[in-house]
C-alpha cells in the first residue's frame, strides 16, 4: 500500500477544520497556536503524528472517533 505524504498546508487545513468544528484537543490548539504565532511546526511531536494518523484513516475511509476527556479526566460519552 502507498504511504501518504501530507503537505504542511494540508495538515494545518485539517487542524483548522477541527478547530472550527470544536473538535480539537488542547494539545492540537497549542500546536496550532505555536505555528501561527511563532512559525514552529514540529514534525516529531506526538500531536503532529496523531493528526497524520487521523488524516490517513479519514483518507482511507475508516471511521475514526477519538476518545475525548472532560476536565475531570473522565471519558465523554460518544
């Protein structure tokens, strides 16, 4: 199977879409803010790698719903 190569602009667009839909995690928001304010784009960060996994699953058509936690650390109902 062919491995997808995502452009930086595609990753940022995907992240912006998650932010607009209010589905971005705190780590993703921080990643985005560092990119916007300081121009940092860390390809070795866990957040970046997680975004790539989500994008790959969406590209392949697999349903993906990340488990989100509330402020107390408990998983939210899906």
